[in-house]
C-alpha cells in the first residue's frame, strides 16, 4: 500500500509541473527579390513542456510542428516550399530544450536542438516569457540559414528565396 501511495505522489508531482499549451504558432519569414512578404504561418504548434516551481530556468521539453501545415498568401509558393523542405520525407520540425539562461527580468536565451529536414543543430532562441495569473506567454525568435539544414531554396528564373529565415514562435500556456 505504501508503495502505491508513494508512486501516486511521484506521478502527481510530475503532472503538476506540466504546462498545458492553449494556443501557439510558428511563423517563418524570408525574402525574395520583388516579393518581400514570404511569411508562411503554422498555427498548429504542439508542445510537451514542464517546469519546476514557476522557475522559467527549469523549463524542459519540446515543441514541434507538422511541416505541411505552413500556409502563406500564395498557394503556388507554398507548394514549392513543401517540395524544397521535402515534407513527405521530413513531416515534422522539432525543437528540444537543453538549457535556458535568464538574461533580464523577462528575457531568456533558450538553448536547444532543432531537428529540421533531417539535420539536428543547436539553436538559441531569444525568448520573452511573461506570466500573468495562471497563464504563461512565450515569444521566441531566431534567424537560421536554410543551407545549414540542407535546404536548396527555390528559385524562379534568376530570383531565389533568401537563405536567411527568421522564425517566430508564440505560445500561450495555462
């Protein structure tokens, strides 16, 4: 009986640390000559994240998105980007938290591993974390190079999509 009670207390403690994602998105921004508004959005962010005692520096877990759910204002371009990122072979992009470093009152460096297009690479997101009542708002941003992840950016005639991609992640937890 004592073993069952101890196991229940341990599991309950672990569950209490889990954060429930209420909503979130990832927006990727890049540019192309004569078309500077390439901003595909994926509003189906997933997360398994926890922290201890409301201490943001103890955040652990991961975020991920289905790559085929990015949508921009141009469906033809979306199809080309799906081909470039090979969504059939690499359907998910995942970010696993390794460490979080407090910078100022509400800004942090979120260090982790991005698994994208079959390549795993350490990335540090500049992150703002705000808490109000029982809600947590998380906003993170980083610039990546598509070539670092084995991407050949799409081209049309002599115009190619820029290799630099700005990622913005917004998440609201309860």
